């Protein structure tokens, strides 16, 4: 169930109420006349079955609600309503499987924003990955993977392609490029300082590292894992059941590869630099392609569900 909150000017209120009251997916509807100061008008509250949320939102966008007022969508974690239950039963599909595209798109923009927080988290994760390589510690590698914030921007690439948002594609691509460059540059500087202090040497990179050697040795399985992780990550972002992202972060070797690039640059091991760059490219490409395909499949499936729902709504209105 989704809670829909709208602030609309008075001349739009009746049309908005008509759209909401004429849809069986809307289980409750309240209108607070004159409650809005900016814009001057009304506040409208509605509970909408998650499976039908995209259809309802599209109708409201056609009324230019988002241009003259505002629209808020919030998931309802707990609700008790017979009318709500019946509304969900009338909406085809499963609530857990449904994709609320406005929610997904907004999150994609937020996760792909190039800001200080993103750069700091990615840099810190890359530094931890470099330390993990020096110590040959799988525990620290996992910690670096979980800390890295890059998956949101990778998923945003798929959202941009599926929803045809070139601006989002540009923002996500820039964020990933600048983010990894800054992270690797800062880690390289610290690695040079550690080398000057005598804390690390070339032997730390060239010595046998059974726990972290996979970082600079990409193979077919690297791509397969990246594809599976990318698909699972996007599914976790779009589904009402979010719980698989931690597994995705631990599965893909992006941040550790960036850490090894920085460490190898500082210590002068070009072989591992190229191997790690290839590992980074393979994982980012695999996740991006898988995310795009998963989102495209979801969009195709739910467009068919929307057509089926339109037919059911037509029969419901005829029998009402």
C-alpha cells in the first residue's frame, strides 16, 4: 500500500479527486479544503494499492499536478483496512513485485549525485581495500565492499536507459568516473606516504596473496558474478522487499580492484594495475548491463499488467 499526498491549487482539486475516486485501487480518499498555503488550494490524501500506483500517478501527471503543486509517495508499512485489502485484490500482480517508477527514478537521481559524501565513502572504502591487500585480509576486503557506495550510481545507468533519461545517464556516468578517480588518487597518495615511511613495499604487492589474488585476476566468473549481482541488486531496489543489497556489495570486486590499482601505482607494479583495471571494468559493465536488462524486463511486464488492469477497471466501472 502507498500513501499519496497531494498539494494542489483549487482549480485542479476537483479533477484530481475525480481521478482518484474513479479508480478501484484507491481505498481511501480525503480532501482538506483550503489547507494548503503554497500553492493556495487543497491537500488531498489517498491510499493506493502499490500494484496500481504507476497508473494512478501517470493520470495525475497528465493533469500537471507536479507543475502546479506537489505529489508525495510513501510506502505504508502497516495498515488495517478491509477496503485496502479489496483494492489490492482488484489490482493484478503482487505488491512485493510491483515497481513504483517515480520512487525508483528519484532514488536513482539521489544515488548518482556527485557530492562530498559519495566521494568520501568511496575513498575510505578504497583505502580500506588497499590495506586489505597489504595484509591479505579477506575480512577487510568484505568491509571495503560493503562500505562502497557505487552500486546506486551503477543501477542509475540502467534506470536512465530504460526510462530514457539522458541527464540521469550523464550524472551517473560522471559520478562513477570522478568518484573512482578521486578514490584511487587519494589512496595512491596515502600509499606513497606509507612507502616513504617504510610501512609497505613492492613485496606486499608481488608476494603470494591467496586471500586477495582474485582482485587483479578477472576471468569469466568475474563477469558472471557481476551480472547476477547486478540483477539481484536492481531487483532489491525496485521490490517492496529490500534485503539483498548487502550480498550484492560483498559479491562484486569494484572497490577492491580500485584499491589495488592505487596501491600498485604507488609501488610501481604495472601488471597488477592493468589486471585490476580490467577487473573493475568487467564488474561495472556486468552490473550495468544486468541492471538495464532487469529493469527493461520489469517495465515490459508491468506495462502488460497495466493493460490488464485497465480492462479490469473498465469492467468494475461498468458494473458499479
